[in-house]
RNA sequence: GGUCCGGUCGUUCAGUUGGUUAGGAUGCCGCCCUGUCACGGCGGAGAUCGCGGGUUCGAGUCCCGUCCGGACCGCCA
C-alpha cells in the first residue's frame, strides 16, 4: 500500500505516530524557512510542514512541488502550533522525513477549489479534474449512497435485480430511438432501450414477481438541464398488485430515502387527481411547497364589459400574498415575463388591497361590489396582490403555472431544504396528437384504463382515465408508472385505438401479446428518474452535476469528443452509406 | 426546427458615443518572508479580442455569415 492513513483521517490522538500519506498537492504556502503543503485525497486534506533548518533536503524538494502533483510522504503526526478550526484535520500536521513525487502535474487549466474559476466548457473538457473538486465529488458520493439505499429498501421487500438487454428492437411509439446497425444482418438495426418496459412485463409473466433494476435508458431527443440522452432509471415492477399496493410500496421507498439521506420524516403523501392538478396548479407536477392555488373567476368577472375578460375562455388568478406593495415597474416586469413568447400570455391584470383599499387594473369596468366579489373569492386580504390571466383555457393555465413558479421563486417559497412529495393520479389514458391526427398513449401503450371507464373507449377515448400515477417532488416528476394491461384482448384494443393495424401490432409487440396468452399475472410498476431524484436530494435541478461523465446541451461529450465520424471501412462493414458525409 | 444570452492574457470578468499602451482579479514565473491555512510583500511574463467577410481614415466595439458554449420553446409514450 502507498499509505497507512487517508488525508482526512488523522486527529490529535494520532500524535507521535509515524504515518504514510499519498495524495494530490492542493496548495503550497512558502513562509521563508517553513513550507506548508496541503495534500488532498477524496477523504480530506492534511497539512505537511517542511523546515529548512531541520531537513533542508525535503524542504528544497517541497519547494519544487506544483499544484496537483501526486506525492507520498512518511512522517510524524504532530500537534499544530496554530490550529485550523475549519479543517477536520486542523489540529495536527505531518512533519515528513521522506517525500516522494509519484507523478508531476501540469498546472491545471482551472483551480481545483470548491468555488472554481473554470467555465462550464473547460470543466467538461477536463471532467476528471472537475471531479476532484468537493462539490462534484460529494454529488457522486450522494448518488452512490442513494443507489445503495434504494437497493437496501427494495431488497428488504424481496425485489430482485435482473438485467435486461441494451440491444433491442426499435418501436414506433414514444421517444426517438438510438439505433445500432447490425453488421451480421445487413440493413437491420438494433435500438437502445428507452426503458426496459416490455422486458420487465415479460419478467412478470416469467414469475419474478418483484423486479427492479437501476438501469441506463436512452432517448434520442433534445436535451435540457434535467435531461440527458442517456439517463438512469430505478425501474420496478410487481405482480399480483393493485395500484394501492404500488403507491404504498414506492411511497415507502421515497420516505426511506428522505429519512436515510436527508434525515427528514414525511407523513403519508398527499394524492391529487390529474384533473385537480391542472385545475389548481395548471400543471401535472405541481410544486406544493407553497400555496398560491388557482382561483377561477369566469362566473364573477365575465359579462361586465371588460373585453379582455369577456372574450376569454378562462379568467384565472393567483394570489401573491403580501405583494400589494409591488410598484408599477415590478408589475410591468411580471407583465413582460408572461408576455414572453415562451409563456405566451396576452397580458396581465391585477388587483391589490392595501391601506388605501381595493385597487385593480380594471376598476373602471366594475362596480365596487363586483370588484369586492372578485377579491372575496380570491381571498385578497390587506397586503395581497392578485395576478390574473385571461385567454384560451389550456394556454392560460400553462402561463399562470409559469407565473406561479416564477413568483414562488421570487418570493423564496421554493426552499431547497424542504421536500413536499405527492402522488398525481388518474391521468388520461390517451391524448390527441394534432400533428399526426391520432390518439397517443399518454403514459405508454401497456397502461390499463380504469375499469369503470372502459365502456368509453369507443365513444369518448379522450375522457378515459388510466390506472397511472406520477410521483412529484417539489415541482419535478421523479417517477411514474401504471397498472398494466395483462389481457391480450384489451391490449389488442389499445393498439387499435393507437392506430396500429393488427399486422403492425403483431410485428412490433407480438412477443408481448403472445406472452399474455400463457398466463400473465396482474401487474404494474413504476420507474424513477434516478439522476433527477439524486439532483433534487442534493438540492439542485441540473442533473449534469450528478453524473460523472455527462453530455452537454447538444448531446456532445466534450471530453472524449463524441459523437464523431467513423472510417469509411467501418461504415462499409455495417452496410451503411451516409447521405451527407461529414467534412 | 425555433428564441434568447455569451465567446477579450492559462482562467474569470471589465472595456464608454468607433480613436485605450486593451484593464482588474486570479493563476503562472522570480525574489523576500519561521506558523501559514484564500498567508503576506515586491517584481515579471502572458492577448493574432472565436473564425470569415463587410462598413469606415480608423473596428474588441457597428453590420452580415459561420463555429463553439449556456438557457429555453417545440420534442421527451
């Protein structure tokens, strides 16, 4: 071994012991006849003290060191003359009698400090240096701990981890597939799984009635701060369960994680229907750390001659409590926010109550009692500011949701150390896709409809609710799943609704429907976005900081420079020619 | 497919109405310093201002194009 202790380990009680440490040079402080060297490994930092008077040879050698040199020292642990209370090892230092340079280092392109001076691009290019920094190191350690706790919890409930293949078959539903050409079968392609969905259902048919996997998934769609082309799911499936069993089991998982990782105890998770989430928050993943629920004003605001409201399909408001003092300029700024093309509201109406009474941007169209009625419905008390949007229903709800989140952020109501999970239930089974002019599965094509809604499948497909559920944490969807269809006839019906011909359905999903003919148990499951969950528990919304080697926002790996062109030879072997060969 | 922001010494940021010796901080190098821990002091080196074109007597600054990075919309069952 190159060391007897780690750099974060030594304390006062080690005083007098001879130890050997190995690590990276964090910083060197030359004071003349003394040189201090901080040596770092992933466990911590220990100070080394070199003296010109007593050990000229090592002193001179220490003065030759540079940042990030890899060194090994052997010496005696000593109590410091002046202690550093900011460091766990701050009471001691090591006085080396041997110093070995294991490897020199170029000066790194950015400082290896908690607050680095490096920009994103550089840090991505030198990711292995960025990972030496505490924040990233701690993020990866958090990720590992959460993974371990997930396994511990699921294992204790009898779940078993089974691997599923990465080279599978491309399917038309859902996200764009990453595709892998087959060398052996010219013109044929594998696809990388968007999730192990069908495989875990087949494992249920196979009798492994509690399955899980912390598994990589691949989707060839555009990236975001919280989306990578390859990401990790906690993928789970259970047989012989109803929705309630799944909710209990996985609510338990998240409760376990919050307790073990954050030391937070949470009670039973609130449950909300999709319809209520949309009605009260304009969004299917509401952040319920703060109130500010939607108040619909159609019945009391329309019909009094204010055109903006009268002509709107929906007039809806949020009450920003305590914001009545907002200046004209501040309100204008909110107006600008909602009018940005990406939000798309036409304008913003407001009403406030302060020591001067009730005032609004639409006073002249209403009598005082009509205004009072609005204020009363929205519970506008002294000091409150009501923000009102009007327009087409779906668009207006979405815009008000954005405004609500914006206000929540502005008012400091989205506290990163507070965790408010909830279940959103009863999602629609199908949604209409304007572009293709057909129904799409909102969750996926294997999701079962609610039994009481099955009779609507033909007459009113859009109103059929699914046995589907999302787990939402602080405004982020962290997991979602459903009770599956396990009946071949119903599955066939679903494929019909989704516009698959019998032949196409057989070709794409025949393996699953055939399996259902051999005794498929009732089953259902859920998948959590592991990266997102880790990021949230780590107090961030950018998952990139919690992945060792992530891609940038254009799907590129700046460190290894991927994707990249391949040799003509390699293309030929794969029976591929490119339409626009790269320069 | 689209919108917005950015690209200036190794790094990070400033740079006025177009005329500067292109500046600060940090890092790097040298000298001084026996208790520092973001050590301190003094000195030094370090920039074809992303790239190409245009306007102009004159472009880091204005215009067009392009590349790269970041955020977002569409997209993500």
